[in-house]
C-alpha cells in the first residue's frame, strides 16, 4: 500500500502557518502523521493536489495533511477497508467527541448521520472503474473504524459557570480537521489520554508489571498507586521527591520542582516546571519554562514558550511566547457562550470554556485582562497602562504615612475616601 498526503496550505490565524506546522502533543502535525504512518508500516509522499496521485496496481491511502487522525483510528479504518475493498472514506459516528468538537471544522455528514473526514482507502479496482483516484474518492462510501468512548463528568463551579459540569469524551479513536486555532487547542486537550493509552498498550509486559505494583487492600488504594506508576519519564528527567506525577508522559531532561503537581499531561523535552506549579490535563511543547506557582489547566503550548501564569485555563501559547505571572486570560462570558472569529465573523461555541490564543513571540505583561476567545497576533507586545503602577516616589515621604497610587504617583491617603 502507498500513502499520499495532499497539502492544504490555508494559514491558521494568528500563527499564519498551515495546519501541518501546528504543534500537537509536542511535535508538528506533519511529524505526528508521519510517525503514525511509520508505525503502521507505511511511508508517505506529498502532493499538491489529488490529481497528482498516480494510479497503480496497489491500494492507496490518501489523507489531507490538515487532518489529525490517531493511530488507533487509522489502523482500524485500514483493517476494515481492506476487508471491504473498493473506495472507502473515514467516518466517525455521532458521539460526544463530535458533539463537543465539530465546531468550525465544516465537516460533511452522510444520510446515516456519520461525520466524514478527509481520509480515503482506494483499491486498484475502484480506481480503474472510476478512471482516476480523484473520481474514486468522490464515489467512496463511508466506513467507521472501531469506536469506543467513555464519558467522564467534570465538575465546575456551577454558580460561576451556570451549569453543574460538563462531559469529556475519553477515546483514542480521534479525527479532527485542523483549520482554526481552537482545533489545535482541542487536539492537544485530547493528546494526553491518547499518548498514555499508546504507552500502556505498546508494552503489555511492562504494563502488567506496573499493575502488579499497584496492589492494595482497597480500590482507592490501588487507584492512588496507579496514579504514580502510570507516568512515563524520558531520559535524564529530574523530579523532586515532593513533586507528584499522575498519568503523565514526560520527554527527555524534564525538570519538575518541589511540591509541583503534573496530572494527565504531556511535558515536552527540556521543559522546566518549577516549585509549586499545577499543570493539569495540558500539553506543553519542548523547551518550555513554567515558573513558580503557575497554574495551567487544559492548556497547550508550542516549543520554547515561557508559560508563567498563575491561573490560566483552555488557552494556547505560540512558539517563543512570553506570558508573565499576572496575565488574566478569561475563559467564559457571564450568561452567554464564548465566541471566536472565523474568516472575520464571530462564531459562538456553546458549552465551551475557552481562554486566549497567544501568537508566536508575543509578550504579555502583568495585570492584563483578556476577554475569552481572543487571538493575539504574532509578535504583539501588550503592557499594562503606566499610570496603574507606581513610578515616582518622593524622597521625603514621611515614615508611617499611608499612600495611594494615582497616575503613577504616590499621594497621601485621604481618610475621607474611606467613608
């Protein structure tokens, strides 16, 4: 079998790059796809259009290169397609995965209400009958891979969010068309569970050994031990004895400081997570820096980013971005869904918490509040107003005299202001 990747060059704002350069789980989407194909015993060639795909005497796998498809989804699809023969197109059933993440993908649905993705299997007979690979793709039938999904209820502060919680899909049979920055974020939100299951299933004997080490007298004791034993560390990692790792995958030379918590996350090689940080359900690229007391929930980053925010959720940081401690990316609107721009038009994303997207090489200073769903352009430098911080101090200020900052100056506190 031969595989071909059709290049889709549409740039994704604010990064200005095609989807194949998007960071997914610490590497580019192009590398992610190439690794999956290699694991399935397939090499790939790139073409500018489907018309450049040659017809030959062997089956073809054709993918658009802005499609993220996990190894398990692709393996099952190919296994079933070989058995069925002809021309087949990847489809996923209506599920929580698609209900939550179909927004902005512009996917087609067939008469059976299945979601169709840009991946095709074509056997030589189907190509010959249609006259070309492109014609066979248009005639392809929908084919689902084996699909299993578990729903996990996630609690949220109901008086703030306006709902008791939301459901998160746990599955490793995933396909996403990457055409917007929210898709990059969502793909990374799904990567920790995917990578963890791949690690567990590709080494069954080691997994059995880890399970044997989780023995305990109660289910809670077993679950508590499993949290730590099912984390995977690369070479040269330095983990402080008081740090806690739970169900996470770390690259090489990662440092985790004292009393830090890394839960359900991917941490790229050479990343530093300092003391007392919480990194939960996030995917950080290589060479990141997370400073003391930072809190990152369901976030993602490209490589070489300083993600030093002491409270950020559902946000995406570009390559070389620098976010200081008191940046405030809000992730919800009161009483209304978050909206994002798509082709210059606002589109609501009901049911989603969503922070900000910071372009490559952005710098955001302290005390900058950002409304939800905003995309910060590449290279932007955003600072707080100078008048909000103390700049001029009188040298003869009386000891013990209370003062307030007004217009960047220190002025005596007027007690009448307290009334």
